[in-house]
C-alpha cells in the first residue's frame, strides 16, 4: 500500500519506526499538502464574502492551483520515499570488481540526483503555495485570516524541510555544475521563503490583534 493511502495512525506509526522511509521528504510533502488544503479552504470560504468581489477571478485561480498542488504533493509523499529507497538500493549494489564498482558508482550518482530533484520539486510546489497563502492573508476573508496565516507557516516549513533533504545529497554529487545550480536555487528559496513567511505572519497578527476604535 502507498504511504499516502495509509490511515493517519498507520502513517505516524511508520514514521516513528526504525525504517528510513517515510522520512523528512515525505513529511515535507505531507505538510505541503496540508498547507494546500488550507489554502483551498480559505479561498473557497472567501468567495462567500463581499471582499472577494474585486478579485473573484484571482480567487478562483487560487482554488484551482491549491487543488492541483494538493494532489501533486500527496503523490510526492510516495515518490520521494521511492527516490530514497532507490538510492539506498544503489549503495547496496555489489563492488567485487572494477566493472561492478563502476556500475555501482554510476547508479549512486543517478540516485543522488533523483533524491535531490524530488525534494526540490516539493519545495517548488511549496513556493507556489506560500505565494498564494501570503496573498490570502491580505485579501482573504477576515474570518479565515488565521487559517491563511497557518497555511503560509506550513508552506514555508515544508519548503525549508524539503530543501534540507536536497542539501544532504549535494555533498556526494560529482556533477559540480548540477550541484552548484541546485545549491543556488536552494539558497534563493530559503531566503525568499523566510521573507514571505515573515510578511504573511505579520499581516495575520496585525489583523488578529486589530482593535476597532470605541
């Protein structure tokens, strides 16, 4: 059975076991999927309020994007775990002679790239989510601003968690051009994610703490 099809209890039991998967990448994908669910909820509930009228087309777009990303991130729970398992299988290949060593090394490098691309794709999805969540803290319905803020926090946490999983593989990659490009993207996403998270959180807190004049 796929990880994404497990009950919440069974998933958490598997997560807390002595097996390497599900691990950080799968959890980042799940967290991102939760953020996507919140974004979709906030956008749908906002449609019922007058403040949605000026941006009704945008909000419908947010809903479509959130629904797509929720499905993509749900699928990534399993694909990321599979990428890690494939990499571990490459490390276990025989190395009794030079031919086997060369084949093993090639398989490891392929596995390392796949295990880097997977969390990077998760982070890219969370980038989209964080952008929408941040916008919804500004234009979403006032009754769900706390949910929009929570979505932004979750999206940034998922983004950063995924990037940690990508970073760990860069140490062993021999393709220096690929590694340099990946590291540059990781650093950009980390910095951008932090700034967007901080902005969304501040907007949310300002709205929650707002006290109308007597």
